[in-house]
């Protein structure tokens, strides 16, 4: 297994929260972007979502770069 992705419900009106993890041996291979792009496309359509939340740890700027590349808006 290279990684996992998930989407968890939050209480209304808060959007769903997504999370992903990639095995460090595969970091920098583009798998996070590729997988999360497909993940978002599928689940946004399947659950009729217009907004999801995601975040990353401050010591993991690469995950922030993936989220920006996926066109998620940075809020803080």
C-alpha cells in the first residue's frame, strides 16, 4: 500500500474534512496530488459537496503544496 485517503463528516454547517497519508518511501512521486485529485472529484460528486476542509502540520510544507496545487484556498 502506498497511502490512504479519507473523508469524515463534521456537524453542519461545517464542511467535511479530508485527510491523506503517503508512505514516506513514495514522497515526491506525485502520488498525493494524483490520488487526492481523483478522490476529490469522486467524493464531491458522490456526496454533492461544494466545500471540504483540509489542513497540514506546519512541519510538513509539502502537504501544503499539494493542497494548493489542488486549488484549495488557504485560510490561515
